C-alpha cells in the first residue's frame, strides 16, 4: 500500500515552515522561508498577511499523495476590508502592513482599562486582560485609526483562521483562537455585554460577522477542502482536506503531549494526560496544561474547553520573552571583547565554556550562585499577569569578560526555569497535578536549557522524537481532517513519539529552593521600588 502524507504549516514569529509527515508521525522533509517584521516605533510590531500567504505557498509545494493539511500560526491580528483586501494597522497607511503581531504591546493602556471593568469574561483569562490578546488591540485600532483602519475593516482574523480561510474560503473560526485570545465562550458564544462595556458595540453587527459567527474544534475539516485557487497556489490537489487551525503553541502541545511513555519509567506513566504539561519554547514560551474539569488559575489564561484537545479544558501560562532574552543582541556581544565571532552557535559555545569553567569541580548550575535575574524584560504574562514589569539583574561585576557573559547567560536560563516553577506552583494550587514536562521548540534543542528546567522544577523532561513538534502538531490537524484518524487524541497518540528523557539532578534541590526564594524577592523589591517612586 502506498504511503500517504500530511502537510503541516507553521507560521512563527519570523518564518514560515512546512513539513511532509507520514501517518506514523515521521517528518520526511521540511522547508522554511523568512517573513518580514516591521517595527515602526517602540512596542509596535507588524507584518503582511499577503507576504505570509505567499511564503506558505513557497514552502508547501510537495507533490501528490497528500491526504490533509493543517495550519498553525502566532496569535496575531489580521485586518481585511469587506472585499478581503488588506487594511493598514499603523499611522503610515501602508496597506500591506495589515497584521498586528502577537508581541505588539501598543494596547497596554486599553488592556488595563478592560481589566478595570472587572467583567466576567476576565475570569477565563486569569483575571487580567493582556495586551497580547485581541480585544485591546481592536480597541486601540478603533481609538487611534478610526478613519484609516476601523471604519474600513470588514473582517478581523486571528492569523491561524486567516490561513484556513485562504485555503478553503470558509469563515468558520477555530475554537482554539476564539477561546484563547478573543473571550469567546461556548455554549453561550460571544458576550455582547462585554463588547458593549468596552465601547465596541459595533462588533455586534450582523451576528458578530466581523470576528466570526461560526466556530468548530481544531482538526475539524473545513468547507470542501482546498479551493481551486488555493490548491494551485500550494501545488496540491483541489479538495484536499484542511483541518481547523490552531495557535502555534497549541500545535506544539498536540505534537508532544500524547506520546506513549510506556517503558520510560516516568511519573506520568499510567496516569491521565492531565499529569503532563507541554512547554513550547521559542521567542516566547507557552505552558499548556489540560484538565477534565475547569480550573481557574489566577494570572493564567483559561480554562478553555476544546481549545487544544477536544473535550478537555486548557490552561495556558507563558513567558513573553525567552528565546529573545537568552540570545544577546550583537551590539551587546561586542562589549565582551573576548568572544570570538567564528560562526559557532553561540549557545553551544557558551554551554561549552560554562563546562570548562566548572572544570568537573562543581556542577555548572552552581556557578551563578551570586548572580540573579528577574526575566520579565517584556512584562510578565504568567502568573503575575503584569505587562508593566521590567527585568532585573543583581550581582553584575564591573568586568566584561567571556566568563561574565557566560554567567549572565546561565543566570538568565535559571531565571526562566524558576519562572516556569512559579507558573507550576500557581497551577498546582488551583488543582493541577503536573508530574512530567514535555518540551519542544527552538530552545528545547539547547541541552543546558532543558537540564536546568528539570533541575529547577524537580520534574523529568520529555523531548520529542521529531524535533519539529510544532510542525507535527499542524500535520496532526490535517490527519484528523482527512479522517484517517477519528479524533485528535487518536492522532496525537499515533503520531507523537518520545525521543529522550532528561531527569533532574536531585542533589541540586536545596540550591534551587534558595535560588527561588531570591527570585521571588526580586519581584517584591520591584513592587516596592515602584511604590516608592509613585509616592507624591
């Protein structure tokens, strides 16, 4: 019998990728193309939906025997007019720049005002509206670009839904996007009172047609599959099944969480999938946990029913800057005159240098015992849900040697791991019982990052057999849409595999307990400093 394939398409922050995946979850080939990011001013980040779709078409061209295709993307906001043409989202009026990116924080003031309403929909986003969600971005557009954008807009899409619309012509939105980023809540649906209370009653027109009046779970086949036009653009057959899309982090969750762990002696073996947490570690990090009953976690998004796994409630924690924080900018690197610019991967170089500094005398982790970082340089997404927080570093010397750079890198990774512990503790207090971490994404390829997360949390870490788990998760949507698998859960189990298990070093438990106490005090000090400076 001829092998059948599925295509997974992932639109990340800076690139579009596609993978050709077998029914057993083996990635046969991948392709990648960069996409543009414009930063017209501080905290404004925009993209072009036209360019994104063109790059999707470039990376997908893979040939025959394709049974289904699935898309995932960042939770960015796409604005189109009634004729589905791009509408500008910045003052410069460039129509091609019609996507407000997920990491765009221009709407912080609008988000704070929405939080202050205390509306009941906020209970499903941890009690605080983030500027990375869509309602504050929509409100900003209405208040600041009424003539050039708001009055011309006919359709507001989350980027994953834009891609599935381009592929199928279907305006059906995924529950993943609407539940997680738009305040939609089945079975009631949209809360008209919420939109009216924040001054956007015009969103209610025509049964909420501008933001979506029809929804479905991830992986459900959309329309009649690929349209003639989309099939020609992508190099696939018309009618090829297209699964309802998901946000990129959620695709990572699908690509790792369902793996069979028998024989790996993990604490989640013979336990329900609710004992697992997926961490999708890229430019930012998302912490995905599911439960059979709704659990409300302060500062953590959710619970959202069927947003990732149908029939299960999702809570999503996160850190807004991880990959961006661990990777020092070149201008900063130049201050460290000893660093050789030889083209070697900077992470591998620093990991190796830290090992030589430890020199078998002590564990690498202990090298940063007197250097501490609070990692919220782009605000805190979870569990404090405060976008105004800033980063802190305690213990910097006057020198700027290679050793100093390596130690700052180490302390930053430790701070991110302790931030994960902070999120885990909030989830545990609300009723989650997380016993194993499942990591994927770019940072999961960094051995030191993975080991420190195991050490700091005291939990084993599972790495996937297929390192591109986000692409695998997107392909799972296509496999489900093709009906080769009857459910998302069946496809997850059939296509996700364990690659490697990293156990924590329990001898470092007391070290990280002390480090965590310092970590929490850094936050307390920042609050104290803010209070002092706000005194009149």
